[in-house]
C-alpha cells in the first residue's frame, strides 16, 4: 500500500498567476517591467510637452516658420539649462544617498550652497553691487566650481582617507562647515546697504536667469563626464546600497568606491550650484519620486527616471508659474516649498519609503 502511494504521480504545479514573482532581478515580474517602461514613457512625453510649451507658448509667429524658430532658439537656452540642472541634481542626489545609505539627506549637506552664498555675499560686501559683474564669465564660473570641489575633496581626504575614517563624522563636519559659512554670510549681509542687498538677493535664489549661455560649453561636458562615470559604476552602486559589510564581502573596495562616488557627486553639485544658484530640496524631491516611480534597486533604471522627473518638475513649474498664473517670480521658491514639505513628510514617516 505504501509503495502504491509513493508511486502515485503527483499533480503538476499550477502555473504562476499573472504578475506573480518569477525570479530575481531589477524587475521580478513582467508586470513590474511593463509598469517601469510605462512610467518612463509618461515622464518623457510630459517633459517633452512642457519643454515645447516653453518654446511655443505666447510665440507670436506661426509654428514652423523661420520667425518661430528664431524666437524659440532664444528660449531654448533656458530649457537646456533646466536639463543640465535636472541631470546634475538627479544623478548627484541618487548617488549620494546610495553612498551614504540614507535616503533622507542631500548633497547640499556638504556645504556647496553655503559656499556659493558666501562667495556671492563677500563679493558684494567688498566690491559693492558692481561685484556681481565681476563674478560673471567662464573663468569666474570655473573658479566657483573649483572652490566647491576643493572644499568637498578636503573633507573627503581628511575624514575618509584615515585609518578610522567615518562617513557620519564627515557628514557632521559638512553640516558644521555649511552652518559656519552661512553665519558669516548672514553677518556680511546685515552690513550691506539696502540697494546692495537687493542686488545680492536676486543671486541667492536658484533661478535659470542666473545662468548664461556662455557657461554651457563648459558645464555640459563636465556634467556628461561625471554622470557617465556614475552610470558606468551603476553595478557597484547597487552593491554599495547593501551596506559596508555586504560590499566588502562581495569584493567591492567600499571606502575607495565611496570616495570616488562623492567626488563625482561634488562635481555635479558644484556645476549646478555655480550655474543657477542654490536649490536645496530639488534633488531630494526628485530622488524620492524616482524611487517610487522606478520601484527597483537597479541604478541603471533609477537614474533615467530621476533625470526625467527632475526635468519635468523644472519645466512644469516654470510653465505653470509664467504661462498659467502669469506670475513673475523665482520658481525655485515653490520647488523648495514642495520639496521641504516632502522632506518633512518622509521624516515623519521615519524614512520608510
């Protein structure tokens, strides 16, 4: 009897339900893969729509005519600058959060924006309102980028290269340095005349109008080089996201990889900040939305979603503010308000994403 029972063929396993887990990988199910590409398509179409709207809305010439393209060409500089800023902020924030294994901090914690404010404020303080003109030009742009990268390299080299290098201590020192620079800048601002302070205030908010087309031939190659290196190291970033111990067990030189990532992040953030000014919560907003939209650990999939989301946020915000509400103002203020609200929401949820 027992032999008969043992010899009884078992029924074949039931086929997996549609959308059920079928394996490991960036997309464990076909449904997850379809959802990802649907999200990418929607973000791309929406971004292209807002970008074309910025070029064509209120354009007095017929679409497709020579006059239309001449006017659109003048507006295209702003759209390209938005694309550069979105690329820098998205790539830098996602990589920074992976290197620090913390999704509620941004690269601005390293003091880039405080240094930018200190440079702008000290120039106006010592040279007057005319000092703003001294900071305009490609050499001055490169100098600001170099100073920001040098500050980050000093922190990395000092606090990560030692035998007892600690990432959390480096972040804490970055906060203290940023706070100190902010205090010095605030002190100098209180000593400025009202007219000089008005001129300075326009430079202390992130805005596309702060950038110049002459900067793009320098900014774009720097962004593409740093972003390309981060993209090529996506597999190592996937491992870094597992933590220090897991990375070492899998053969990744954790400290060297973290320093390499932070250096590339500093280049991207320095270019973005020197180009348009501080945008503290843009990167956090974009990265948080990208994690939700992509719904995968694979950085090769998260990066494109983050860049498209950043470009959509910037172009959409400028289009709605200028062409729907007909309001003239700094769009970054609205972005910072929304990004700060999302940040508080995530904090209140204890970082559970």
